[in-house]
C-alpha cells in the first residue's frame, strides 16, 4: 500500500511538471529601453513675393480722334509686349498712377504736369510727345518737331510741280523772314523736279519767264476772315492750280473755299476733316520718334531729345499716286539726310 502511494505521488509530480511549460532562456543582450516618440522638425517656409510685371503707360487726350488713338495704342502695345511689359492707357496722369512697377510713360498733349510727376517716379522713364515748352532732363525725355520749314517748303514745291499740269503752282506764306525763306525753298523744290520747266502756254498776265511759282504773303496779324480774299490773288489773277499754304492760314473756312474752287492743296498740318482737294500733309512723325526712343527708355536712359522725322501723311492717292509718292518720299529722305540742299540756311 505504501509503495502504491509513492508511485501515485511520483506520477502526479511528473504530470504537474509537464503542464507548467518551459521557461524562456535569458537573452544574450539586454533589450534597449523603449523611447518616447518625437516630432520631426519641419523647416519654416518663407514666401518670396513675385515681382510685379513692369508697366508701360500711354497717356492720350480723351478727345483724340479714334483712328489716331488706335494707332498710338497699337504702337505702344507692341513695344511693351516686345519688352515683356504690361500696357495700360490713361486719359489723365496723377501721382496715384505712379506705382512702383511703372517703367515707361509716354504722354501726349495736354501736359499733365510732367515736370512735377517725372521726379516723383524715379524708377520710370517719361517721354513727352509734342508737348510745348518741355525740357529734357533727368528721367524726362522729349520728342521735338523737326524744325525745318525749308525742307517742308522744298518738298511741297517738288510735289506741286510733279502733280500739276503746266506747273501752275504757288504758295500762301507769311510776310516775314520765314516767309521769304519758304519762297526760296519752294522755288528750289519746283526747279529740282523739272529744272527750268515752264508753262506750255504762257498765261496772259505773264510775258517773261519764269511765270511760276507764284506767291502771296500775308501779314501775321491779318484777320483770318481775309484769307479767302488773299487766296484769290493766286486762284483768279495768277491761275494757280496747286497751292502750298503755311499752317497759320489753313483754317476750315479757307480749306472749304479752296476745295469749292478745285484748287489742290498741300499743307503742313492735318486738316480737321477730309477734303477732296487735299493732296498730302508734310509733318513730323511722332510714331517713328517713339520707336527710336523706346530702347533707351527701357534701358533706363533719360533726358534725351528725339527729333521726329518729316513724313508725307493724309495722302490722297487720286492726286498723288503710289509711284509719285515713292518718288517724293525718296527726295524727302535725302533732304533730311543732307544729301539734297534746300538752298536756304535754316
């Protein structure tokens, strides 16, 4: 009985030992301590403002005729685009318009006060176009008319002779020193075209050559209502068919009168409306002057004076066809280059 009890005790001990599971062996190396999670440092983002696109402004009078306004806008828009600039049009210019991104400002009459506005925006270049009494300096540049009335009179005489049968041409000029110089230049222009050419049939009043050109000179202080009467000397007494007139005399009343009499007219200022007898206008071209000045303005060069070259404008192809126009333009270019002399010391 005792042996059986010992045997049962031994069996029970083995069963209990087997059910307890094996103990895990100790690790060869101690495990690292568990670390608390930390946040990764993110670098701070600094926003750099995008530089404003440079701005070009064109300032035009609100009452400018649409065709001319469109031409100026197209010119400056294309120049601004070629230089990577924005483009805006204004009818006025104030200090509030002088934003930091402003780089080029082109202004036509009337003067908005450029002598004050230009210094207030030193980062920009200003260009005054045909505004009276502007003086170039600092960041203000000036487009000035080409002051060569002798060239105007010469090419007017040249064109008059080229388009007029029997060379019956003349001019209505001022009765001062300038008028006398214009007479000489106009005569030289007519002779440059055709030498000593004369009318095929002499007019009744002319017995000795040269019969043409003929002139009438008007005092500067004469009442404009008398201009028609002065022109009658050329039209009726001297049988002139083509005239050149000083800009002082080309009033709407005279232009209408000459048109009603079928007299072809060459002038130096564009008429306010179209006349069938108007041949062409000989005037400075501000468009070429702006194009010429643009690279310097963009480069930040200021204080320059740009001469506007003379061109033929308001051309009536009925009186001055393409071939004759091209001929006249070559002569005009040579005159301005000094290759042809007017015979007058301006």
